[in-house]
C-alpha cells in the first residue's frame, strides 16, 4: 500500500518526505483553508517537494467550471491530479479530462456504485471516505474492501485511495484489505512510526553500551 499525506501543511510534508515514505499528497478546500495559504500558493510548493501525485480539488459545481479550474491547475506541475466530487457534473468532467490524459481523483465516494461509476467515467483514483462513513454508523473499511474486490474482479485499473483515515486501526484494516493507497493525516502518520517497545529497546541498548564502556 502506498502512503499519501492528507494535508496542505508544507512543513509536515517536508518532515515526512525526508524519510522517503510519502508517495503522494491529497488536499481539499478545508485542508487548504487550515494551512492559512491559498491553493495557488501552496500546491506548487507541495509539487516541488513530492514528485508523486498531488491532488488539488476544484470548487466549481458545474462541468464547464470544473474543466476551467482543472486546466489551470494542471499547468502548475506535471504531478497535479485533479480532485473532483462524485456528482453527475463531476463525472462529465472526469470523462473529458481523462480523454485529455489528465488524471482525476474522484472524491467523496460513499458507496460501491459511486466507485464503479467514477472508474467507468475514467477516474485514475477513487477516494472512499472511511471515517465519515464510520461517523454515521456505517463500515468505512468494509466499503474500501468491497471496492478493492470489485475492481480486482472486473480488472479495473483505477486505484483506490482510502481517505478520511482517523486511526491506526483504519490504516491496518485498509492495508489488510489490499487497498492501493491510504491518504493519511499527519497525526496518524506520526502514530504509525512509534511503538513503546522501540523506545524501551533503544534505552536498553544505550544503557548496555554505556556500561560496556566503563569496563
Ligand atoms: C481525502 O482526500 C480527503 O481530503 C480527506 O481524507 C477527508 O478526511 P476527513 O473526513 O477527515 O475530513
């Protein structure tokens, strides 16, 4: 499973990019707002840090507006992926953009039929929202597992991005479900890195090393 960061915070992206673990980045209008910067300002910087896919979301609701935004966004860098919500207008835009060779990440996927429609429209990626489904008492991980299964059965090449990840449990579960990608918020990424026994092990090794130096 490839790791994407789900943030528009450039400092956080730089920190994890230095470890070589970040394959791509996803942003959305809420994350851009949280960064305190504009999309036009922050997306070029993210693209220069991460050579892999960087999703930038359109805000227009109609196909023509989405296409206009998308055509501007792809000029920023070669690795920009256009993020479009799963609506009728959105899928029309996906059809046009994919025929132009522009990669689209269809976002706000909450059902198996939505994932199939997005894939058939030509999406390079679909983003089922795990946490938001759990929030309404549904099983977000199960949706990811079902989409992975269906895409495999029908040999659909669209990659599945597990989005709205809230916990280590989500990461483990979507990994075991064979999901192609998880887009992970920084807090959860930090939690993936640590284990109390690692810290304890380092302390013990250092203590033993210091003892050995006294002999
Ligand atoms: C995905 O691409 C979205 O940016 C993101 O995962 C949404 O997560 P949230 O439900 O925690 O806002």
